[in-house]
């Protein structure tokens, strides 16, 4: 049983629903997003930081994808 409950569409506040809707529009809502949604202001800042890193990288996109897959394999992550 998780110690921190996930935010769902049913128990979300208006700012949390906006976060989940934006994630759904991008394709999927990850479990970590449902946890971070407890603090929408922190989640918004985190996503801004992640976007800045994503847009400033110097590696080719294909290499980034292969790196993510390999790290997931090493960690035993299913996705």
C-alpha cells in the first residue's frame, strides 16, 4: 500500500485536474505525476525545469531515447 495516495480525477482540486488534463493531452499520466499533483505549484516548477532541460540538450534525439531505454533496463524499469 502506498504511503502517499495518488491524485485521481475524482479527488482532484481544480488546479490538480488541470495538471492531470495536460498530462492526458500529452498521452499519459504517470504515477509520479499523480503524486507530484499534491503540490501543483511545485509540479509546475518541476515541469518547467524538465522542459528547459529537454529543450537545451545537445545529444541527438535518437541517442537520448536509447539512453533512456538502457537506463530503464539497468534499473529493471518496465517502461
